[in-house]
């Protein structure tokens, strides 16, 4: 009885033999999960994106936004700088991210803010408040407009 093999069958068998033979000589460390690289934590930028409308008020030296259902002390991220001179409130923007701007408001002005509520502030945000300012706090986001 004669067995005839096709050329492609012979080539497949030879290729398989070479593959098995070549894998036997690989060092064991290629198959382990050991690594000298220490992973670093991933930095994720976040933004406060809730929205609120209300009137600017000053209570005990603390700038707040107040409406019928909320009363928040305003905490300002590094992109903002606020100056309060009597009834005049000057807000400079774009200090970190560029696009500088200035908004001049008065106590009692209606405003629209993005941002978000929090009960706890980081030390950096706490420094933007007058001493003794109590929460809840509204961390100002990237939208700040006067409502006519």
C-alpha cells in the first residue's frame, strides 16, 4: 500500500516540527509576569459639570450663591481670582488655562455657574474662602455668566 502526501501536507508537518523545536529553547522568563517596571497611577482630569443659578450674596465675609433651594459658599479653583470691594465683585478667569477674562458683578447679581457641591474641600480650595466660611460648598466650574 502506497501513501501519497501532497506537498502542502509535507510543508505543514515540517513547519509544525520547527515551531515545536524553537519553543523548547526559549528562556523561562519570557513566560512569567515579572517586570522591573513599577506602574504609576493614571492621572485623570475631572471637571465639575453640575449647574446652578442664583444670586451672589455676602454672609460673614463669605461669597455665596443662593436661590430658593440652595445656599453655597463659593470655592474657586486655580483658574479664578476674586476680589471683593464693598458691593463690587471682580472675577478674573483664565489664569491657568489661558483665555483670560474679567467679570465684574455686584452683590445681588444673578449668575449661572457650572461646578459642583461638596461638603469637604481640599486645602487649596479652602484657601480661596474667607476664614470661618462654612459649607456646603460649591466648587466653581468653567462656566460663569451673569444673568441679565
